[in-house]
C-alpha cells in the first residue's frame, strides 16, 4: 500500500474544496497534483460561444499551443474558439509568456481562473503547454469527445502555481518485440503528454527485430525487421517516418530518446549481417522471448564500423541530446569484453555530438559524468549506481517492480509478465524516487521513467490496458512534489480520470483499488 505523507502546507485544500457545482471538480482534481493550488469557488469560468483563445503575440510556439487547445475544445463544445494574438481584447483564455511566479522555472506555469477570464503564464512554450493540459482536466470529461456534447463547460476558479520535481519524466515503448506503427506511437504520445511526460524512449532494436532504417545496411530492416515475437510480420520506420515521430513528439514538448541495445539483445542485427558474428555465420531470426543469448563480436573492427554508422545516423535524425545504448542483460558477453566494448562505444556517441544513456549495467565502465544510467533493478541497493552518483552521474529511476508497465496487475491479468512481481496501482504509486536507492540522493536523480516492454502486446488496445491507470501514477511521482503524495487523494483523482478515458476510448484496466465512477 502506498505511503501517505503529511499534507503539503501549500496544497492543504481538501480534494473537494472549491468544487464547482456543475463539474464536481476543483483545482486540486488533476493528475499530476499541482505544487500549489488555491481554489476560489466564487470565480468559476464558463466557456461560451464568445470565448477566444489569446496567445503571446510574436510567438509561433505559443500560437501553436493555443491551436492544440482549440483543437481539443472545439469538437465537443461546438464553439468557434478563435486563436488570436494577445493584443486583441476579448473574454477568454490567455496563454502568455513572462510574468509568472518565479518558481515555475522552464517547464512550470501559473494558472489563474476568474469569472471573466483564464490566464496561463509561463516562461516558455513548454510551460504554457503544461498549463493547458491542466486546464483540460479541469473541464468536464465530455470535453474530450470528438462530437458535440451538452455543457455547461465550467472551469473551477482559483490559482495554481505548478512546476516539475524532476527534469526527466519519461516513458519507454518497446517497438522491437512487437512493432507499432506511426499512428499507434502518435496515439501513445498524445496520452503521455496529458500527464506532463516529456521524454519518449523508443527501444528500436532487440533480438526479435530491428526497427529503424540505416543507410548502407539495408538488411537490418528488410531481414532483421521482417518479424516479431510470435512470428508476425514485424515492420520498421523509414527515416521519414522516424522524423515524423520526432516532430510530432516535439509538438507536444516531448523529446525522443532512441535506443539501440548493445552488445547483447542484438540477434536481429547478427541475423542480418553474418560479418558481425565472430564465426561469420548469421543466426536465424528469433521470434521467442528469451534474453541474454546474443552478443556483438567484441574483437572485430567491423562491429565498431557498424556501430559508428548507426550512431551517426541516429544522431543526425534525433535533435535530443541523448542516445541510449542499452547495455543490459549481456550474459553472452564476458565481463572483460563488456568493458572493452563500452570503452570503444562510448567515445563513438560523443564523437557524434550526443550524450550517452544506458541501462545501469554500463556504469561498470565508469563513463563520463554526463552519461545517464537508467536503473531498472528490483533492489534498493546498487553499489555501482551509487558510485556513479557519487562521481556526478545523474540517474533515471525505472525499478522494474514499481515502474515496468508490462508487469501484470495480478495473477488474472491476461497480458504481461510477472518476473518482477505484480504491480497494482498502489505499488506503482507507493515509492519515493528521491530516496529509493541507497546512497543515491534526490539531487542525483535526473528523473523517473516507466518502461513498457511488448513481448505480449500487439496493438494500441494492449498498450493502453497496461499503461492505464499506472502511467499517471508514475507521472505524478515524476512531476509533483513529494509533500503532495497521498494515496487517498490520488485514487479519488484517478477515478475522475476514468471518466475522461471512457470518452477518449482508452482501453484502461478497471483496477478494483480505484472507486471508478459508474
């Protein structure tokens, strides 16, 4: 069961305080919980046909945020909601850069709801976008409908000042075990953005499939990408499709982090090119779910020529600062060879202008302090990770028994695995990233990430069933101050999200721990 902490004095209003009579919502109804909320029931704002969306003049990005908000609100309300520069006078929703509470930083926002206007202020367009995601949740769930619904469309009054606890608030999607097309990934991006996730880690290669086009190595996709777990047709992203995903994520202020796993989890590449194998013989394609049996040939120069080509291409396609090199479960690679391999690969990433991220095993190679280990262990003690933190490396936390969204909820869950245990909603919510790993203080935690491995997942319905409602729990741990952490409040707020998911058509798991609204 999740730990309940003393309430934050800045977040001391009850969940139902200041509720609007029409919506049953208050400023504290949202997920992730805001850092500071001061409801004022006298100041509720009602959208109407005359409402306009005013954006910071001269800022194309602010205008784009306004357009995205209008695109959500127009179908359900039937209102025109024109998006206009802020020098135009009108009653409505203003999205403004500057003038916010200094605590909001680069990703936070200030939201003020009064009877005649709503004003979102932030220092950056990313902050404005975060504010609009909160605003969406403050409206009735019907606002998410793609067809016109009956109002009223009331936003509860008051003031929010909100900002993230951690810089890295991530989700990982495994597109290698089963391949997910561009539309399916975009749908997941849309869902992640609603909960202020700002990193999408794409697991692009594994034993079962290679999913990204690399010029000069065409068999990676034509052969290595031709199947998946269970023997299905697989698939891959062309360069254009990958760039489309990167751009779409960027429009939601999400940065893509591509992963090419190595030196293990490499059968799809080894099957595509015999010369990457020590014996020069390509193994057959693999459609099972075992791990730890494959390895690049550590002593062949062609291995590093191949890796250099792959990293160069990914670096050119990816504007984000990190390339993830995997490094986990390299059981077929001798420990000395693993270190030798990493000592050659780490400089390749740096040569192409990127920083390294990897599963936490790679810190045994003592990478530079800009490298980010992603801790996926199930213990609260890891000496190598603690030593890396002491040297100055920032850590992303993804403990498998807390954050792995592919773990079953219970023994009856039809999808997923259970090697790390069962993860119900209270388990996903009930841990503190700032004190989870011994000798890794909060100052050494870059953030939190929820991986979703796809051995048993085949389509968006499967993704949604395993991600929701646990993904919002991890998102709140990553965004909200620990002082707001309260299981009773969270489960009540999560129940309200269920109404929204039903309108959106999200195939979420009806956890018996949550008092879902009928």
